[in-house]
C-alpha cells in the first residue's frame, strides 16, 4: 500500500469519531427538528454514490477501448462502492423522509432514478461474479448506463416536481450547519478514496495469484 494510506486511515477514523459531536452541536432545523441531522450522513453518502458511479463508468470506457486491465479492476472496485454508498443513501433517506415529509418512499423522479442506478450497480456486481466468460465487457456496458444516469439523478430535482429540495439548497446552509456538513463530506470522500484503493489493491493481488497458478501449470 502507498505511504499515505495509513495516516489517511487514521485521519479518516478520527473524522468519523468527531463528526457525531459536530452534528450534535449543530442547530436544529426549524421545521424538521432532530431528524434533519440524518442529512449530515445521508447527503455525503448520496454524493459518493454518484461519484463512484462516474468513476466506474469512466474506468469501464477506458477498459473497453484500451483493454487496460487496471481500469477494469478500478471499475469493479468502484461498482462495489456504488452498491455500498447507494445502500447507505437509500436507507438513511426514508428515515429522514418519514418524519420530514410524512412518507417512507415516494416514486418521484430522484428516488426512482437513484434506485435504478443502485440496481444497475448491483447487476454489475452479480454479472462479474456469476456471468462467466465475457462478463467483464457486459458489466462494463452496464457501468456506462449507470454513469449516464448520474447527471439525471443530480439535476432531476431542478426540472421535475419532487419532494426533494433543489440542488441550490446546500450552498445556502447557515455557517453553523455548513461546517459539520462539509466536514462530513470530506470524511466520506476520504473513506471512499481509502476503500477504493484497498479494493483495487485486493484485485491486483488476486490477479497476481492467478498468474502464479498459471505459471505452475
């Protein structure tokens, strides 16, 4: 592992240890109260869900056109993180929505497109595991579809009527809420970076083991 990995892991752990204290000290939102504080984890996890989808899609394009196996490993690692962070967003969202909007789930455009993007990433993982020969290119095609869905998920609230606030809400956060929010965003970005590097490293080691087995044969 690179030299930066260990200190970055320590910093990430400390940030997640401190983040609940910052969230607890943040002011309550006037209408939603305590439940609004779920957003400090929900929104960063949703953003990482989208970022991971882009990473997976770009790496898949490079693999399809260049045949670069390192990009295939990167795409596979990113797809698993789409599943992970997408699940966090999908679980925390309804917990927040039930109190804030009176419903656990509503089939509006952002929720539906997000669920579809998450299901595409699950399909990617399943195809890679059980698809057999040629599954790498088939999964890469799925990744392109998932990446194309990312900007649609992000801008949907600006063009369709939805229970979600528009994307312009975040820059308007008061300072007392903005500091813990962006602190959590940085923590999630760092966690994503560490998990992605760790997962890619695992795939590299697996590839090396496969090469050794072939050499023995």
